[in-house]
């Protein structure tokens, strides 16, 4: 039995290939299945099993694409009531793959239908060697139970029972393979380490040190990070079965005139994925800006309207393809077109352009102290708690979609996040709502802090 891990930055997702001698299973596949097909081919393996731990709240699964490409059977929680062809699993079920036996335990908590796969390598012994824990148990954390309105208390209570009565009863040496690492919003304090053991988590996982049920529930339902919008969409998409990637249209190249016409139709959203300095220097008025180099998929899933066609502005076709893939990971499938020639062709066509001035910490501070500008801190609530700039207004970047109305449209604003990328998203939101006097603080809060 050999376990291979595949990690996707941005959504911090881990999936696994569990290999025997000739066949293998893929656990919680992402939507880009090429990496599994390539790995299986290189190792001379046939993908025969696709194992889902839960109907992921934060990304679109590749289970249907992988089944179509390989003929593998999909296994999923019975409680998920999935609409696609699959074998439903419940407590006590077992799956055999050569010498590997996967035993199923139901672990409702992060989601109501969650299951874990306990793997035993019978070629070596009868003791469980690994648990594919999905979003039940992470390295350093446990799955948040607050994603289902009105059910957080009950789900947290179920999670407490399932952890202590089932998962933590596994041998201390049993390896833990979770579905997410640090950077995922499916937990509060997930470690950067991507695998662990039951024994190590018993010793050092903060949530497992809480032995009182009510305190555990309070800890996991109070002051949790905000959940992105796409969390509420992805589970249902996965339950019904997402569109196959091969059926999705490749983004079309549009010349500036055609792009402008399509953008002005009211049926499309322009999304600029270039770096934030590039967007600051020159962009299409009314465009969203999300830097492809940041947590692009999560941020796009949070704010980009899912009911509109997406028109991309990028630095060439490779960026277009990467952006389209990441958008599809969070269920934004309507990537219709991109600007051929990028902003150089747009500018050469004489079409309107916008810009967002970038000011240094010193320049920004002088404007704020003189009353000529207001500083808006667009970081998360948790970040602001760790430190903030005196006199700043706090509105998280994603909340500006509705809270922009609290600001004076004639006012001057300097937007500040940790480093500059999220402030640029916030600036694009204010600009599209008619706020013209908007700046980005270069280097964000870190630069402001270092400047004293």
C-alpha cells in the first residue's frame, strides 16, 4: 500500500492516490483529473475506485470526470443522497482493493453526511494503518461545523462524539490524511504540515484537548472565520454531479471592440487577473480585480456573480487557462471569453481606462493625518484583532459588496490589507460603484507597521 498526496494551493486541498500493485483508488479528487491520470500511467496502475468523504463545501469534485475517463466506480456517503451513479456507503461497510481494506465510519460534524475511510494493509497486519479523514480531522484542527444555518450546535455535538468515540479510538500510529492544509477556511487553525498521526493529534491538536462537550461546541461555533459564498453552492453541485470539464467551452478570444460590447451588455462580469500593480496602473473601468498569484479561487468564489458570463483580462493565454481552471474549481463555469492582446490592445483602441493610485505608507499616513483621506482596513476580523491602524475603518474586502453604501461617494479612501492584493479587490468594488477617489496602500498593513 502506497499513498500519494496531491496538493492544490489556493484552496489548500489535498487528495490522495492509494495504490496497490496493479490498481489504485483516488480519494476526494479535484476537478483537474490530469494529474491522477498521469500519475497512474507513470506507475502502471489502473484507477478502479473513487472515494468521496463528503460533498465538499469549498470546491467542485472531479469524481464524474475521473469516472468517465477511467471507468472507475464512485463511492460516496449514503446520507448525501447523490443523484449520479455511485455505490452508497454507511457505517460498517467495507471496500477491498487488492490487500487494502477500507472500513467506513460515519463522522457527521463538518457536514451532515461525512464519512471517513480507515485503511488496513492486510498484507502486513490487521491494524489500521491510515485514516482518510476528509474534513473531520485536520493536522492541528478539526472541521468547522457552522456551515449549515441553524444546525451548527447539533453538528458540533455530533463531531465531538464522532471524534472521541470513533476517530480517536484508532491506534496512535495510524496515519492521518486530511482533505485540507493550512490556508483552507474549512478550519480555523489548520497546520502547515499536511499529514500526521492519531497519537500526535491527540497530544497537540487544540480541539482534541477540549474534553467538555459544551466548551467544544462553543469553541467551534463562536468567532469562526467568515465562509466564502461558494461554500453554499459547491455541495449541491457535487451532489447533483458537476458538468464534465470536457463539455465546458474554452474561452474565446475577443478583440477590444467586441470585448467592450460584451462587457457593456449587463450580462457579463469583467475579471482582471493580472497583478495588483498592473491593475492599479491601467484597467477596464467597472472590472473586478483578483490577482491570480494570490488565493484566487477562494476569493473569486467568494465575490464573482455565478449567474453571469466571465470575461477575463490577463497577461496572455497561459494566464487565461490557469484562471479558467481555478474558477471552475469553485463552480464558476461560465468563463466565456478573454481580451485578445490584453490591456495593450485595449489602450491602443482608445477605449476608456481606469487606474488606482498606489501610495506609500508615509504618503498615506500624511493624507490620513491631514484629514484628506480615510483609511479603510479591508482585512478579516481575525487579522484586525492581531493589530490595527489607529483611526482606520474596518470593512472586510468581501463585505464592501454591500457595505460600500456606508461610505461617502465623494470621499477619498486609502485601502489597506496585509500586503496589497485584497485591497485591490476592494478598490475594484468601490470603483465599480462610482467611488473615484480610491488608493491602495503599497505593502499594506505590514508596510504601515514597519514605517512606524
